[in-house]
């Protein structure tokens, strides 16, 4: 990651199973911090209301290789709910 070049980065999420809650998004360059961006202080994180089509803007991001993780936090508690280690809320990643 050179840090010299930047580009606007966004993601569009479609087909959420409901419009309840919010979408938690994180964009990171660190494999050891994926999918939990809490381990990367330089990660780009966003929280946006859920909807039919959700656009997540990360703004100007330095050049590099990134991974994105998304959680449809339907109950708005700020985390991916699981039952017996199986996600109970929607998620996605690259």
C-alpha cells in the first residue's frame, strides 16, 4: 500500500432478507484482521441503516488490496448473532 494514490470506494448490498436494523461494514488490508476489523486500527468501518438497496461509501481509500466483511445486524445490537456457532443474521465478504 503506497498511500500516494487514493480512490473512492463503495459497495452496494442488495437482497437483504429484511429492512430491519443496520449493515455493519469493514474494509481492511490485513488478513489477520479479517473478518473482525476490530484488530485493525486502520480499517475503514461503516454502519448504515438496512434497506432494499444499501450503498456503503468508504470515501477515499489508499491504493492497495482490500477485503470487505458485511453483517446485516437485524436487531441493531452491533454484532453478528450466532446460535451454536452458526450465524443467525445475514453476512457477506469478499
